[in-house]
């Protein structure tokens, strides 16, 4: 029995060493801090889907550290914004896990490029599972950061998962709201009905073909007539600044029926249940998405804080280190993860 256990342990060690070697040569959209180590890890969510993440740990770290789970933006991968955030927060003394959500990036799940208000909320709780079992982490000092569309999932996860002691979001989207209503409630009842009819019929096509339909990459169609915020997305995802081959925003698309599960499952229904745990919502002054954070702030109970970054647009909070208020987030989590 001892020999068998040794063999299993050896296999796991070899697998982890290969993952670490791969991580060293991976394409990241930012430079790893010389004060931080990065290790590729895997863990399972409650639905049995294997998630892949990067674990950032301060060099010469002690034990009983505070830890943060990070994901987003919606359609991005851990080598982009969430990894950049993790790198910065690990520099500031936290153990940080940036992960690819289910069905995207290096994480498992079939078919590819599907999102779910339930499963993506669960992904955050699975990350909390992982962090709470890590030898250097104090499981009573766990927080979450959600970027863009994963801001809404982060708030939803915090509401239901009482192990999370503090939550922050940047450039937050409420994905259920924007899918159901359009931007600023612009979708008419007739348009909503037509969208649902088209996706419902597409299900028969997908079932007949055995595979889902994938539209063309939407940002690939960007031109001078596109809305300004779409041009800003293009500037991040489709240029050297933020392009990553595994990011569906850079190189792919969600399934044609992806919006279905968001159309009648409001993410922020129980946002008041985050209280008495603190919430920090950060948005750019000139971001098209600013109203999502402002409305979430109005809905939430104390303690809560809304921070508006002067002159910043939505994607500035993806990667502009001189714009993203990391010092504020450091203070927020060090104060509240006690």
C-alpha cells in the first residue's frame, strides 16, 4: 500500500512539474513581478469540471496569509487582466488565485465557450475551496475580486458563500441584466421575444448537428462606425496590448445560444445578503458600464463603497496599472480580511 501511494504521489509531482514548466514559457500580457512566484494549478468545482488557474504567492511568504480569488473579464483568460491583478495583489502580500472559468481557456467543460450564471458563480466558490485548503492560507481571511462580467458573478458568489469575507469589483457588468434588457434597458419586449425565438430554434439546429453554432468573432468586425466602447474593446483584445490566443474575445466567440441562461436569471437578486461583509465597487468615470456599478451600489446594504476613477473608460481598468487603484484594494482587503 505504501508503494502504491508513493507511485501516485510521484505521478502527481511529475504532472505538476510539467505544468510549472509550461507556465514558464506561456504567453502572458504582463510581466511577472520579481517579488512573486507563479504556479499553475487545477481544482474541481461542484459540478465536477476541472478548472485551471495560476497561483501567485509572495516570495518568502509566511503562513496564515490572506487570499483572494480573481476572474474576469467576461470572455478573457487568466493570462490577461485577472493574472495582472493577481500579480499586483501578490506583490502586496496576498496569496492570489487567477483562474479560467468553466468552458473557457485551459479549464474543462464541453462544449467550449459557454457561460452560465450558476456555474460561473460556482467557479468562484470552487476557487475559495482551493484557497481554503492551501497550507499558507488562513481560511478565515478569503476575498474575491471580479472584473467586468465576472464582477456580477463575484457579487452573486459572495452573497451565497459565507466563507468570503470581502468582495471588490472593477468595471462591473451585470451579465443577466445586459443580456435580458440590452444596454440602459434599450431592448424592447418585441426584440427580446425575437431573440428568444431565434435562440430557441437554434437549439434544434445544434441538437441536429451535434455541435453548437459559433458566430464570427464580434470584435473582428469593428470599424469606424462601431460604438466607441467596442473600439476600446478592440484596442485591448485584438492588439498586442491584450491579445491572447485562448481568449475568446481575442480569437473566438460565445455559442449562438449563450445568452439563454442569462435572460431570466437575475444575478443580483440577493445582493443585500452580502452585508455585513464589505463591498468595494470600482468603475471608470467615462466607462459605458459605469451604471452597472452605480445601480449595484444602490441595491446593496452597508458596508459598501463606490469608487469612480476620473476620466477612465471600461478597459482602462483591465491593465493600466497607473489607473487601477491597487493601493485602495490593498487597503480594503487588509482592513477587512482580519
